[in-house]
C-alpha cells in the first residue's frame, strides 16, 4: 500500500518496513515516536513508587513478543491462517496500541489482522494512524472503514462491503485463497460479506482468550506495578474518605488515583455503603455515607501498562467500632478468601475448584456470582461458578503457572443487614500462588 515510512519502525529480525499513512510532518512523526504516550510511560512519579516497592519494571518489547507468539501458537494449533480482532482489548494484546478504548467498544472503527506467520496490519480511526508508530511489530497501518450506523448511516450496506473487500485483499495477499480466518467479533453483515468472498470464519474469541491465559514474567511485572498504583489509590481513598461524603465522591478518588499513576479506566462503578451493600452489585450513588457504615467496593480497574487489578475491600467508616453483625459477616468473607486461596495451585481443575471451595451456607447468606475468575488486561477466562451451576456452566481446565486468578467473596445475610465484599488477585506459580497486589484485609 502507499504510505509514509515511519522513522525507526523496523522490527528486529524483519526485512520489510512499516508503512503508515500520514501527512509527513515532523509533528506527525513525533506523535508516533518520542511523544507517544506508551513511550512516555506512566511517568517519573509513578515509576518512583514502583521502584520504591522493590518492583522490576516490565520489558515492553518482551511483552509484545510474548503476546504475538502466543497468538501465532493458537493459530497454528487450530490450523487458522490468520485472525481479525475488533475487541479493543484484543487489539491492545495483538498490537500494543490504544485509541479511544471505551469509545471504540461501541463504535467499530478500529481493528487489526495478523497472519499465521505474524504479518500484522492495524486499521485505525482516520487521522489517528500515527498511534501505531511506537510499535515496530505492526507492519502496516491503514484507514479503518467503520460501518456502524453512526459512522455510515443508510450507506452501511455499501460500506460493509468496502470493509469486507479491504480485509479480503489483505487476507488474499498474506494467506492465499480459501483462508480460514479467526474473528473475535464482527457484525452480521460484515461477516456474511467476508464469508461470501471465500473466507471461512473461525472462532477468534476462543483463540484470543487462550492466548491471553498464560502471562509472561514481564506481564506479571507490569501487573505488579499496576497493583502498587492501585493500592496507593486505595490508601489515598481510605485516608481521605469520611462520613458525610457521597459514595460517588469516594469512588472518584480511586479513579483519580489510578489515572494519575498511568492507569486507563475502571470497568465498573461498584462501590456501596451501609444498607446499599446487601445485596451486592449496586453502583456508586449520591447516598451520603454515615458514621459506622460499611464501605465496600471492587476496584475493577485497568491500571498501569494496561493491566487489570481486580481486588475488593470493605471498611468501617468513621469512629464507631464495627458492630457485631458487621464483624460476623466480615469474618465469614475473610474465611472464604483464605480457605479458597489455598486451593489455587498448578494442576487443580475447575471442577475441583468448583466443588472444593468453601462458602458460608448459601441458604443463609447471599454470595457473589462466581468463586474465582481469570484476569489480565480485564476479567478473562476462566470463570469458576458455584456447584449448583456445574451442569449448565462447568468447564474442564487445569490451572497452569502464569495464569492469574481472583478469589471472590461476598457475604450478606438473607435476613438483612450490611454486606462484605472481599477479593484477592494471585498468579499461579510452580508450587502454589502468589499475591499480585498487597493491601491489608481488615475491616
């Protein structure tokens, strides 16, 4: 394709140059190089916090290599000739690029392709092509063709065909005829048109989730940095929040603390106080918190280096000591966390986790939706449900070193009263598991 060659965009061991459409100005080049936010990183203050905690900074080049190798492995194992990804989390995994991550979740105007031999093309939103300039593993950057109604209006059928023709041209060049191409998500019309051009559509979501399952040592380093940023924000919130504030004021502290340390967004707004803590899953509100209330929350944040930290804590607000009922449900939740964390080790199956996990009696206490789940860039496979759901949702898999899991607990009496939410995040090691983020589990 015609395009401007980006300075310094030759990947180690590659013989071709990356082509990026652009205006050719110094500003354009700088935006994709030294001024790119991923090159600038989390910033000196955040890095100082990471180093003060004794952490090793991640090698981002090694992470990029690991991730592309993992995807290529999944393609080879399944006999796929390439993969198209449209989920912005999968685009991030494959290309280590970001652009309006939340916006493109509901405006499909950004996508990427990688052939089984690793040739990688990123289609980015118009005028944003420089955003791929920092990563030499991207071989081409093209203008995206978005066919959602917002972007295409009543011409969506015509523009969907344009999308399919453009993608097919790349597939034909790098995969040949009658290609088997995995796709993580695509609208029905575009998928039908691409299949009509002779492409066999395969299950890209499975391939990407399996690729993302095993984290490299550098990904764990990145996650631990995100963990330090997360608990620093949590501690700022704990030291600042007082009765008389609203729940949304408390939640905003967590969000601000994450963002200023290189974080990206928070997936949910699950923070509640007092009577809103039971049942669980209520979103932060304008309720004014009172002395003696339980404040419970789930971080659910995408932090530094794009790694998720998903932990939960519950605290007593103000000067009142914990009421006996509050302490009782806290003790049950803490017991659930500690007992179930002991189950996490390499080789343990999802069936064993499902049926050996401990919970307070479910006829007396409300519980969380799952017992454990995976986490990486966001909540990831696998989910481990309760025994009563095994017939409908149970899955077979044995944990491996490098898998990251969270251990969940919510305890709220069915007869009433406030509830407790706790959660820890661990990496599976060769002989057990290890906490990713460290923050006291106290009420």
